[in-house]
C-alpha cells in the first residue's frame, strides 16, 4: 500500500528558486527507484515543501534532496521508518479485538487511545498465565499501558489477537 507524505525542507535564504530533486535511499544508502522531480513547492525564503505519494508502508531508509544537476551535493536528508510512513488506523475490528473488561481498575482516556493504536499496529502481547496485556509504543519496546484482565477466569491468548 502506498502512502503520501509531505516533508518540509529548510535550505536557508540563499537557496531560493531551485529546481529540486529527491532520491529514495535504502538502509545501505543505495538508490531505490528513479530520481523524483515532482512534488516540490517553494514556500519562500529557502523553505520548500515536498509531497510524494509513492512511499510503500514497509519502506525503511531515507530521502536525499539536491538541486537539479547537482546530485553529488546533498542539500538535505531525512530518515524514514515504517512506523512513520504507515498510517496507524484504529479500525472497529482492532477495537473489538482488544476485548478488555475494566472491572478490575481504571484506565485514562489518553492511555486507552494509546493502547488501541498500539494494538492496531501489532504492538501488544498477552500473558495468559498472569492475565496481563502489555501495549507498547511506536518503537515496539516502551510499554504505554499494562492491564490485568479480570473476571470469568476463562481468558486465553486468543482474547487479545
């Protein structure tokens, strides 16, 4: 699935009226695809906005920006990681899949939303032996919420899937 992103560039006041180009680079610094000449808008004073709709949700690497005809003189670079590219959509299916009853405690709305987003992008695990669900942040490591599931005594690993 392709995703559209806009990236702001601050090149300095001496870098106006440029015809900019971009190249996608993989994690080894190798070019991915062709040079990109479209999507650039000069905002003014050396600021540009680049919008590109061909990012694959699994792309990891970066974007090199340079003036047309000067590929060897990078003006800017930014890293891109899958979690920054893929939209974190919370669908009704993701919400229903959490299936948490709150009889054993409270959870703030902010933490509940973080947990739902974490679950929708696959950053949640369930320990059936302890009845504990751990939701992890964007980096997949930092816990944003830990819940102890209570009631019924019949929870299984498939409850959180």
